[in-house]
C-alpha cells in the first residue's frame, strides 16, 4: 500500500486560542508531518501560485472572496501522478465550513476513482464542517473514510489522536 499525504496549510499570522500570532509552520503542516512519522508515506504540500496575505485580516478577505466566487486558485505544482497511491490522506484547515478553494483545485486535477481518501482538518471550533461532503462530491468514486478534526492549538499535541484514527 503506497500512501500520499497531501495537505494545504498557511503559516504567517493566525488566531491561536483567541490571540493573533505569527506562525512559522501552519497547524495542518505540523499535523501532516506527525502523520508521516506515524503512518509513513510521502508528503505533498498544496500551494497556490498567488498565496494569501501574511496578515490575518487580508488573508480572510482574499480567502472569503475566493470562496464566494467558487474560485479554483492556480497551484504551483502537482504530484506527477497519483496512480501508484492506494491511500491518500488529505489535510486542510477549515475555512468557513469547508476546505480552502486550492484544495478543490487539487481534487479536480486528478481522478480519485478507487482510491481511499482519509480527510483530516485543523480548525478553531467548527471541526470538519461540510468538508467531507464536499470531498465526496468532488471524488464520487473514491472511498472517503471517516475524517479527523484537530483543534489548531492542539496541532503539536495531536499524536495520540492520529495514532487512534489512522
Ligand atoms: C481564512 C480563514 C478562515 C477560517 N475559517 C474558519 C472556520 O470557519 N471555522 C473554524 O473553525 N476555523 C476557521 N479558521 C481557522 C483555521 O481553520 C485554523 O486556524 C487552522 O488550524 C489553520 O490551519 P493552517 O495553520 O494549517 O493554515 C479560519 C482561518 C482562516 C485563515
């Protein structure tokens, strides 16, 4: 079984437990790296050609605008192929109840038929929201497993949750 851990994550300014902080590594990236240690597999970071702003408020405006117009932000690169992967862990932050639009771009780029998708998200209170439903819509012929939601401020302490879920 070959495993891919594809994730979207934004460092820079973000709310952590009610306070604005400058993060060097985004919460979802912290979790993705832990997951790789636990479950193995290859990491792939989903990145936009035009990243959102470093400042939290500007980022919120830009991301909201992309979500409103159902945008598909262009990505900098993709894995050459997903043919060899049986299991794809998909990680992302919760942005208003679903995934950042760049993750929609990623999911639409490949045919996930017959793949197992295991979604995990980090959030500040909304859990997985509608993200799993949206993944199922975008990848109708994939087997989408139960998702895992990790509170952003617990990202660095998520080992046990990951062990249980994976
Ligand atoms: C643009 C934006 C929208 C967000 N919307 C939500 C939301 O609707 N619900 C929620 O629980 N958290 C929301 N958050 C918080 C993030 O999901 C949370 O901080 C996450 O851990 C960030 O992951 P990252 O550091 O990997 O990007 C939002 C954050 C941003 C920047």
